[in-house]
C-alpha cells in the first residue's frame, strides 16, 4: 500500500465521541444546548477574556466584528494581500473598500507601511482619518500560520488615528507574546476584536465553526445577539436589527469542547514536530524552514518552506505534483488577494514582500498525529524532489 502523509488532518483522541453522543442523546443538536456555553467558557478561560461568542465560522466571526465595529458602505478597511481570501471577503459583505497593505518577513501586516500609509496617504482631521475622501475605519491584522503580527506597531498606529483593530487569529489559537507591551497576551485578545476558526485543518476543530472575542464584553454580547438573527423577543419574534444565522450548533460545540481539552497537548506536539523539521532542513541549500517571531510562543500551526527560486526554477505546481507522487501532500501559499478577480481594481500600498514570498512558500505536512518517522519520510521526499527538480532546470 502506497504511503500517504496528508497536509493537515484533525485529531480525535479524547472525549469527542463521548460528548457528541451526549449531545445526540439529549436531542440538543441544533443552535442551543449546554456544549455551546461550555465551549465559550473554555475559550474565555484559556484566552483570559471576559466573554467569547461561538459562531458558524471564522468568516462569520470576522463579518460580525466588522458590523459591530461600525464598518459600512464606502468605509475603508486596511487589509493584507497575503492570506486566505476569507479574511478580506467580509469587507466586501459590508460594501466597504479594502486597501491592501504589504506584509513584513513574518508574512503578517507590516506595521511601518501601515503607519506610513496613514501618515502620508491619508488626512486626519477632527478625529477622522480619510483616504480619498472616505473614512478609514478599521484594520484587519492576520496572524499568519500561527505567527503573530507586530501588534505593538499596529496598535500604536490604530490608537493614533482612532481605527478599530480586528485580529484574524483563525490560525493562531494559543499563540501568545513572551515579551514587550503585550507580554502574556494571546493572539486575538489585543485588538478591539479577535476572530477564531475551527475548520477541519485548524489546531482544534468543530468540523466548521468559529468564535469571537472583544475588548469590551458588551461587544461580544451584541455579536452573539446578531449571530442569532437579532431576536429581541424570542417568543413573539421581534427584531430590532438585521440579524444573521451565524450560530454554532451544539453538535459542533460538543466536538469543540473535547478538542479544547487537548489544545495544550496539540500545541506541544506542533512545536515538537516543527523542531524535528528544523533539524532536517538545517543547512539544506534549496529551501529553509521559515521561523516565527522570537518574542512569541507560537502554536506553530502551519510549517512553511521558503524555496530558493534561483536554484529551483520550476513551478510550484510541479513541486507539489512530484511530492504527491511520493505520497506527501503539500500546498502552495494562497494566491495574492489583490490579484484575484473580485479585488484586482482595489488600491494597494507598497507591495514588495508579499509578491516576493508568494512564489516561494510551500506548506508541508503538519498534523498533530504525525510520527517522527512520518516527518523523516516527508522531509527526505521534499529534499530529494527539490534536488531532482533543481538538477533538471
């Protein structure tokens, strides 16, 4: 039987079956039930926040955050170009206008370019920052692959100009600062809002699902209200705002509650596996394992190789195909959002690093149930494929 090492799969080795069975047996399988409250409390306790609202997806979490932040038609939102497109699509849902700010070497938003854009390209008057006559309302800062954006720089600029900061922590549950102004603070708990995802490939999963936290408890409460169709009177169906069907189901929450019990162990394994890969690729001439900020304790959700394009000149598609033939699943980084058809006419600002990294990043297997033998096999295959392709160019 051909060996196959997937890119990233969920790990169910705890109370998942027990809790899901309990939800089924009590018939609480829809958008009510005790596991939703249990998961919300687990998240709040872990993140050290006052409240957390479970919801339907990470995308829903971002959309609800933008709504609560007051982002509406014609407003400008500053966003990254190098991330999954779901981080930016909710800006369009609100008929707002994205402006793409470059990343730095962490792959997260460059705080210096964010500052320069606000200082040099915008006008600040009477407490309002405007760009081309439109108010700049918010910044979406994505913590890419479990790394962490430079939140000190981002928060400094946002505070100076009155911008709301929405942290897309969908890939960074458990990542936290070890030093600096935000020492001890987790990804998603520094800005005005923090969005999380529990998609099947995340460090914990509910199958689908997400969550939102916020600096102010009343914002979380408002988001929870909006996610449940904005019901002001549940018996007589009175609604004072436009609501959304963005709730998490109790079945999903049962799965998530069990996964939260394993989160600390999953992070430990992710970090251990990363160290194994680091040793394998140390000194390798054709690619290097990308690192994480030294000032953070990262959940190391996804592992990325930076390929030397001067030596390996074939397309990333050819690299991925060759590895698939050996049973090692990998993927390219996301297509740059400003080059996608729905966004190709939007404004960009000094994009240099994002276009540099885009053709060079290869994501490699990172599941929490990998064995050291799996890692050794995957690493050996990746090395041999890159060497063969480099020789052929």
